[in-house]
C-alpha cells in the first residue's frame, strides 16, 4: 500500500510540481524577503503537472524499462487526464497573470520544445538531430521558470547578487541533469536524440559534471560577499555537496527512488530547509 501511494505521488509528477513551487518560493523569499504571488505558484504548479505528464505520456518503453516506465505504460490514461488538468489549471492562472503575457509565453514555449521531439510528426522529430544541448536546455527551462520568472512577475530590478543566485541554481540543476542524461544515454542513442552526454567519453562526462559543480560552489560562495547570511549560504551549499557525493553511485545505480525522489528532490532541498528553519 505504501509503495503504491509513493508511486502515484512521484510518477504522477505531483512531487516534481511541489519541487518547482518550493523553488519559486525560495527565490522570492531569499532574494526579496517576501513570499511569491499565489497566482504565480498556482501557474507553476499546474504548468509542471501539464508538461511532465505530457512528456511521460509520449515516452516510449525504452531499452531497459525501469519501474517508472512500466508504471507509465500501465497508467497512460492517468497521464493524459493529468495533462488536461494541468492545461486547464495553468490556463486559469495564466489569465490572472495575463499582464505578464510575453514572459509566461516564453516559459510555455521553452517547456513545450523540450518534449516536442517525442511527437510523432517529422517537423518535431527533426529536433532530435539538433538537440545536442538538450541537457543545458532543460536546465535553462527550470532556471527561467523558478528563478527569472518570479523576479519578472514581482517587478523587481535586478541586483548583481541575483545573477550569482541564478548561476548557482543553474549549475546545480545542470549537474543533476547530467546524471539523468548519463542514465538515459543508451535510450537517447537508440531514439536518435543527440546530447553532449551521448557524444562525450566517460572521462569527458566526469569533467563536465566536475565543471558544473565547481561553478555551483563558486557562484554560491560569492553570495557571501553580497551580505547573504552565512547560514543561508551554507543551506544553499548542502544539495551541491550531496549531489557530488552521489555522483559515482548514481552512475551505477539507476534506481527510480534515487533518481526521481533523491536527485529531483535535491533541486528544492535548500529551499525546503529554508522553509522549515526560516528565521
């Protein structure tokens, strides 16, 4: 019973939607000292539900199907229903945020492009051949939605520290995405999807991951020079340390729990700590 509940919570993308919402909250609370607008949180939640269920609905079984892939193909109807729920919910909140029309459309368009190569039409499938930077592209989507968009909606002028916080989040998410792409590289090669991870050698992938994590630690530590309390800088560093420590294990252990609970959760982990221990 517990395993069934966990599967529905994780594989329905409810968990990753909560991650996105918490990351939006962290952005405005840490940088501006205020909670984000509730309508923005609603839009991000439903848009994440929409995009992830759309993506998994289109995902083929793969070469070595994991428990998640098997679950997905047993619950195609659920993914489609959640996709429709996500469309309706995000459309409602889009209406309330319509004065940020362009910024929201950019988020929607970038999110759609990531899953577009899975559509059964030649125009979209051609994107597989040119998606060499798909890992970095997915990172940009996450950073835009959870970091840039909240600052646009709140109408806040950019401070230099905002760039460093954005860089910190970008490098962390990119490092996590590299691990995911390493696991999926054989399926990507079979489907004809090109990425840096399918092109690089093992040593090259290690170097790329190390560079991403080095960028994360450097950009996070720079925040201390902008009078961010050491306590918060430390909390920001924790998920990067855990990600680095898990890298070797994640390259050999493709457990769904490790990837979809732990690694996905690391994106929001510092935000969760700040939410729990905020002072």
